C-alpha cells in the first residue's frame, strides 16, 4: 500500500480527484506540518458515487453470500499483510503511538471485515407456522445504497466497523472518512482494487462534513445513514434525514463513569483505570472520564493513580517508548485546554498534568498535552457534564451506592460504564440501574464483536455490532403463504 501526496476519491472502482479540483491540507499532529492533500469534495462527487453504486447494486446484492465472503475475506487478508503500512499511516495522520496502531487499530480493522464476511454466512431469518393455515417467513434483503460516515479518533477501526456489515449484507456504500485522518481510507481503496471488489460497490468520498458529509445525508437515493461522531452533528443528521425517512444509526458522544468500590481488586483496577482514562489520549468515546471512588480507598487510589499517570511518556508517536502521542489537531488541543481552564474556574484542583508538552526538534510543533487529573469538582459542574474527549479525568469520592448511581446517571450521555467490585450481587444491581448501553464489570474495553454496541440518551440511536448491524443494513419483508 502506498501513501501519496494528493489523496483521491474512490468512485466506481477508480481513484479520481474531486470535481472542484480543490484540496484541503492534511496536517500531521505530531509535528504540525502539511504532509498530504485531501480532495475538497462536494455534492457533485457524491452524485457520481451514488450513480456508480446504483449500477453496481443489482449484481452485488444478488451475487451470493459465498462470493461476498470470498472478496471480503481477501480484503481483510490484504490489510493484515500490509499492517506496517497501514499502522504507519494511521499514526502519521492521528498522532497516536505506532504501538497502538499496530496492536489495536489495524488488527481490529481487518477483524471487522473478517467477522462480518463470516457472520453473513450464518445470518438467518425467522418463520412462523400458523397451524393448518399458513406459514410466514421473513426475507431480509439489502437496503440499497447506504452512507457510512466515520470519525477521526479510530479511523480505519471505525470505518471498517460500518462498511463491513453493509457490504456483507449486499449493500453498496458511499463512505466518508474524517477529513482529519483520511490516509488509511485511501489505502483501503487500494486494497479494494487488489481484492477484486467490483467497481461501485464501495465508494470513498473525502472532504469536509458540511459539504461532502451533508451531501451524503441529503441525497435522496441514499437510504440509510450510519454515523459515528459528536452529538451535535448527530442531531443535525437526524434533522435532515428524519423527514426523508432514512434508516439511522447514530453512535454519538460519551461522558462515561468509572465506579470503583473499596472491595475491588486494586492492582487490576488501577492498571485498567489508567488505560481507560488515557488510551489514545482519552480520544475514545468509551474512555472513563469521571472516576468515582468509594471513600475508604480514595486517598490510596489518588496517590497511586497520580504517580502512575506522571510516569506516562508523551512524545514522538513513532518511538517504541511512547505511551501517549499527540492530540489530533491544534483546534482540538485548544478545546481540551479550554476545559482545563474551566475546571479551575469551577473550583477544581489540578493534581497532575494540564500543561502543553514542549517537544524535541522533531516534534516541537506537535499537539502534545500532559495527561490531567482533577479533583474537587461537583459532579454536576460543566467539566463533569460535558464531553471533553481528551486526556482529562476527574476523581470524586462517594459513600453509598445510591449516591454514586445519582452521580453516574446525572448526565445527558449514556454510552458506557465500568464498575469495579468483587460483590457479584452489587455488580448485577448496579448494571441494572445504570443508564448506559455498555456495562463493563472488572474490566474495560473487552469487546466481543457479536454483541450489540451503542448508547442511550444523547449517546445515540440504534445499535452496531453483530446481528444488530446486519439487521440495520437489511430490510425485513414478511411473506405469508396460505395452504
């Protein structure tokens, strides 16, 4: 797989520039330099992609499960075989450590494709027998041309999470990666050519959300939208798509609680809490940014957590010693810093971090921030209620289950929660009452791709993963035969 200076769209099986002929700077966050250029696509490019998808749909939707399985499995193999190239591009684009790209992002990307290529072979429909009268059975058929829009924090990981079930179930896809992290989507287009994916089955449009993304959402021939990103953008997508009666899957923001009881396995908890707080610089929707600790172990937790956080190495994402790389962009760094200043105004005490890291000659213009721990804030203040999406966590003591449940459920979001306790009865009691789509007990980010994934309240609409994704990308049709 080869990176290029000028990225191109992938439409109808060909790599082509945007109709506008214009490009957007692609800036690497670890040094602040422009290293490539992205097509500034608009509605005319989306229209060409839709036309290509419509031409491809009849054959792709009817070619049979085994053919789709073989092509998608081949695509997964190509990504796996080119892991080094994909991982380098991912880290250059996003600023995350190369170790994370190699061990998490790219392996999960080819696992997504392989999983859904296999899952479609076992996807079954229902039948209902009416005694001595009739039989009903359900046909599940592909929706048609669908739109998949993914975010910048886990670029190829989440791009394939949407595209794979859509393609496996026979749809043709118009996909848009984030303009902040486009390179692995471009490499994916090259892999699709090598894998023999028929022209027009997958079309990748690069560009800005208000132009290219909105054109995908607005297009009348695109019948379903799967989106992962901010809650505000999700709200705008729903506003546009709902009157057009499009199917919608919206995986949105999170402000996740990490609830730590005194009877936890302290060593395991502290290790995973460090991960859940600062993995990918806290730029994962599932990170636990509000940490609630039962009072008997609060001081012990605080001391150990601060100490371990201070040992994290921040810097060059291509160094094997780096724990945290750069934040994704200058504007995002400024947003995160604004919340650290807000926390001070709201009465919070910065226990560690909260300052920009001055890089070496190679990284001096990068977007590096020391991981930040804040205490002394009300659970109801803005810092504890609004999504920051950076390496910033708050810690708060609690005394009772009732109290911490109130804290956990007090926000507009409801994506995930982690509970640390050895009391299985308490764990089940908490899981039942917490308002979130994913509950982890004594672990974090343990993912089985067969399980439904998504949030409640402002964290989204619908579920991804497993059979839920295949159901979303198909339309059920009941057939009743009288006898």
